[in-house]
């Protein structure tokens, strides 16, 4: 039981590292999530799909695509992990918030990953990425009025 929970936590860490790498445009963090021979199918919606082979090609393409955004945040909604020895599958639901010019795009995303345990850690060996819904809204600058925030009494 403890070994299962530890592996699920390690797999979740791969997902968290991936999204952190995406949001900070850190090519090395994204690349470290993928096996050398990994495959990926990126489905951006509107019947646009792209097949990639190799951890280098996948990470390069993802970082290039995300560099089109001024900024992004990818919180994970949920993760479901299924373990089978040195292999695992993982379903991830996430929401992407991306700033492009004067607009914020908010997308519901699904990832179906296959992972393998290699060199002492979990790596994504196969990924199917799908954008399942989206809405756009005008961006506004954050405007917290500090004088309107009540101060706590000591």
C-alpha cells in the first residue's frame, strides 16, 4: 500500500513539474518529464492534431507553443493513476489560463499519459493531449486596493 501511494505521488510530481516547466518556459523541466522515445499527440481543438516523437521534439514543440503566450497558469483539477509494475497510466484534467495580447483564453484540458519507471524515476512514454472546451475574456490588470483591505487587530 505504501509503495503504491509513493509511486502515485511521484507520478503526480511529474505532472506538477511539467506544468511548472510550461508556465515558466523552462525547457529543461519539461524535457525531464519525457522518456527519450516518448510519443505525443497534441490536439488543440478545431480538428488540429500533431504527432511528435522523442522527448526532445515534444519538449521543444510545447515550449515553442507556450512562448506564444505572455503568461500562463495550468492548475491541475484532478489526477487518476493506475499502476502496473514498472508501467503506469495517468489521466489528468487541468485548466489552462493563458494571456494572449488583451485576451485571456481559459481551456479545459485532458491528458492521457503512459509512464514508465526508468533510471529511478517515472517518465512519460506516451501522451494524448486534448483541449475539450474554451472561452475567451478580456484581460484586465490586477487592481487590489490595499487601503480597502481591513487590517487585523492584534
